[in-house]
């Protein structure tokens, strides 16, 4: 499987982790979450969960109100809840 925008595939043989990393940066704030193949059952299931989470996160962040060019604290908290829920 190939990496996609904001989603990176980790399949190194020398590490214990195999799965996807979601990383989204907007307005000076970076959101990161790892989706393990082991936790979600397969590479396809972890990718599907990561894509759904990314879609929800992008929708929230891109439509959010900015304070002095940065995301508001309320938006950051909402984004962290989305990541924790996944």
C-alpha cells in the first residue's frame, strides 16, 4: 500500500509498529495519530479508519474560526476529541 497525502504507511521490518500515521498541520497546529494494523485487524481496516478520521478532521479544521491566524482552543479540543475517538 502506498502513502497518501497526510497519511504515511509504516511497514519497517525492524520495528514493532506497522500501520498508518495521520499527520495534519493547519495554522501552526499539528495533529498526529497512529493507526496500528494490529489494533484494527488489517492494513485495509486501519487505512479506512485513518481516512475517515482525516476527512472528519480536515472538515473541522478548515471550517474553523481563526484567532490571530491560529486555530481557537475550542477547535483544537474538538480535533483532539476526534483523534481520541478513532
